[in-house]
């Protein structure tokens, strides 16, 4: 940061953000980025993080992606202990998701910031509509087995998730429930997908952000290491608490919780895009 004393205010706030993001990651399988990205972006808007406006969304998304690694590890371990990860689906979708995430990370650095925010918001609200439906739409009685079908689903999830700095659950949970996977199992599996999206996405943002002037000190490309580390401490600790809460809720209440949270985030990002 240009003013080091800002850390006295920023670090406690980032810890709180990490605690909320970690809890939601465990509860909903979303990786936490859907909370972290708007907050980091807001901190640049009010001047607490000295990042130029045209780089702010890329910094927020890239930094959020790095936090997803410890968050996903902590959340997935807790879900595995509950038996709520579909490892067969994970192995089936993971390679395509990795390829999509790497591509998304490279593309996002060259995408207009308002467009990124708009894509985030529109997708979020479409998902909300289905999640709140008393009889949510399903497209198939079981996940498809063919390579083409898996690539068509998992690849775009990886690309869009990396572009938006989210762990994959925001898109993967609705996709898996559309394919008739029970919501608790979808949430648990999505937590593990976070790693598949974060790692290649980080590589993309680190490479794309090389030699860009105006980024914060101690950054790797667009990724700010100090901010990511502070947030990650809290997400790692709080993700298992979210998993405990998830397994206290029945399937309907878990879907509603996911939809409410996602709707708020979607409206926020749309307002950033068009206001």
C-alpha cells in the first residue's frame, strides 16, 4: 500500500472478511470469493488500497483466487469427514475445469472491468431464480458420462469462475443440482473444485499482470500477497464452522441460504457495472 499505516485499519477488516468468507465457503461450497472480491474492490474505491480504478477489479479477483487455496483445503477436509464429497464426479470434471480456469485467468486480464462485474451479476441472479424455485429445474436424472458433455459443463465453469475470482461453487453447485446431485453433496464436491479453479487461475493472473504499473507493493502480477495471506488465515479457521452449519440444515433451507447470499452479491456487482 502507498500508506503503510493503512494496514492498522485494513488488516482487522480483512480478518473479518475472511471469517465471513470462510464460513460461507464451508456452508455453501463457494470458495469465499463472492464476498472477498466486492470488499477488496470497495477498499480501492474509498482509497484504503491504492490501486488505480482500471486495475481494481483485476486486483480484487486475482487476490481472491489466492485465498481460495487454503479455504478450499480447509472446507474440503471438513466436508470429507462428513462424507459429502462425490469423488467420482470430482475426478470426472477436474481436468476440464483446470483447462477452463487457466484460460479464464488469461482472458480476464484483458476484459473490461464493467463487463466482468456484469457477467458476475447476471449469472448470479439467473442461478438465484432457480435455487428459490420450490421445484428447481433439473436437466438430467444423473450427471452425464460422455467426455464432450463433461467438457461443455466443467470447462465454462472453470473459465467463468477464474474470471470472477470465485471458487467454483457459485456455478458448480447449481450445475450439479441441475444434474440431480443432492445439494449437500454438491456443496461438498464444489469445495474441492475450488483448488482446481484457483491454481490455474492464479497462474493466469500472475503472468498477465507482469510489469503493470500502479499495482500494490509485494504483488505477484495482479495478486497482492499480504492481503491474500491476512484473509486466508481467517478463511482457513472458519471454513469448518460453515461445514457444521451446512449439515444442520435440511436441503431446502440450504438451497435458500445459497440463493439469498448469491442474490445479494449479484445485485451488488450489477450496481458496480451499471452505476
